[in-house]
C-alpha cells in the first residue's frame, strides 16, 4: 500500500565502505558520550556536587537524577520526531546541527546562573531533553544502516566499544575534576561544569558538518510517501518483533546496587576519595571492551541466537563480585570480571534491538529502548539507594 515500507534485500558493502561507516559512528559515539549531560565528563562531578555541596543523601541524589531524566520517559517521541523531520534538509545531520547548537547555548546560559538545587535540576532536565534529539539522530541512523547493509552486529560492537572508550576517560577525568572542584567556590565549580559541557556540545555541531559519502550515500528512502503520524505510531505498536527486544533490554538494565548505592558505599564506608569512584567506573566500563570486540568478531561467524544465549549465561553472575569487596583495592579488582561478563550480553541485546526495528521508524523504536533504560535503571537505583 502507499506509504508502506519497501522490502529490499540488503546489499553487502565492500569492506572498505563498511570500515568508513564504522569509523564515522565511532567518532560520533565518542563525542556524544562526552557531551551527554547525564553522563560523560559531567556525571561524576555532578553527582559529587549534589552530595558534597548540596548535602543530598544517596536516595535524594537518585531522585534528582530520576527527575532530571524524565524526558527519557517519552524518548520514543524524540525518535518519532527524528523519523518524520528533515531539519535544514539534512535529516539526521540537521538534528545534530540544530540541537547541538541549542545544547551548547543552554550550557553557556546556565553557566552564569546563580546555582541552586532548582536551577541545577532545571538545567539538567532541559539539557537532557535537547540531547535526546541528537541521540535519536544517532540511534536512527545506525539502525537504518545496520538493517540496510546487513551489519547490525558490527555496528552494535562498534557502538558499544566506542561508547566505552570515552566513558573510561570521562570517568577518570571526572573523578579528578570532582576533587579539584572541591577546593573551588560553589558557583565557580558549577560554572566550570557547564562550560565543559558547552565545549563538548560545540564539538557535536562541528562533527555534524561532516558528510562522509560512505555513510550518507548508502542510505535509501524506504517509503513511497510520508504517512499520517497516528498510522506510523500504530505501525510501531503492531510490530511484534520489537517487544521481546525491549523487555530484554529493560530487564538487563535493572541493577539496584550498581550506581548511587555503590558510590556512597565506597566513599562513606570504605572512605575512598571522589576519584576512586571514577576509577572504579572507568575500569568497569573499560572491561566491557574486550568482549565487545569478541562479539564483533563472532557476529559474522556465529548466529545471533547462540550469541544471545552465551552472553546471557555469562552475565548472570556479573554482580556477584560485589558481595566480596571489603576494601577500595578489592572493589577496583572486582570491576574487571564484572565488566568482562557484561560485554557480550550488551552487544548481543543491542544487535537484537537494531534487527527488530520496523522500517522507516527505526528512531522511534530505538529511542523507546532509551525510555525503558531510564525507567529500569532509575527505579533500580532509587530502590537500591533506599
């Protein structure tokens, strides 16, 4: 029927073209990971600013992060906007250009505002909402290319690995940045946080000006004509393959003891400085990378069904090492096997998500997974903090 997706066998691109696509997404993932207001360079300094400067308890920090992340509840709407909009006539690049600029302007504006709990909450809330448009562009574009060129596993592994690399640097730097901020005036510390965010958002805008032919000349239009919004939303809801992938993703990200409770335990019980939480988080993130790479090699040789089973079975005892930590050193050592056990499962679940997206509405489906990540991870964090 008019407006429905056209089913076309995915063409297999030459190895050189695939490498260019993976390199482009690797760079984009690194920059977006650093610019994310709920992560990147700001995650650890912000959490300790809330704890040490504003005197919030573990539960209050978890609640702050949950409220600031409320736009994620409707993340699928940002993906739906991506699927329908064509800003500046550049589609995904247009979204990154426009909202990268908006995010940079917000960071700059709030850097000169007198800092308080309400101001900080408003800032992170607005920044999260605007960043979701950029995330939708990246998610949708990656899913489209993965489906159209039969490379969801390679894109999943690249996405996951390159997302971990900046996370490691950001977490390490964030811990030391937090220690430095402890010696600064409260407003100066907050201003420094936002200026760093503005710089990273400006890098997003610069990256969006690039247009590698290997990426953007290899995308075909999947629709004959634009459909009615409600019809498109119904098509997503009726697309049965996406539901198992979303449920798996939601269950995978429910981890009550892994974030705020562990951060407070390391600092309050084990008397670790701010930088140790950054070190633990960095080691944990870095330890995922070897199994991401392994998945990237295996995904072209072994069926996804087997990789899903293997990854899940290995990941079941992932957080068991936390039961045995009695010192800072033990905690840092425990982060290594925990990360290694989680990499295969994460990459396999993301591969499944890419494959399960309905044609032409990949952004909507992929951002729905972001919404479920928010619900699952923050409910787990609040419960764990309580």
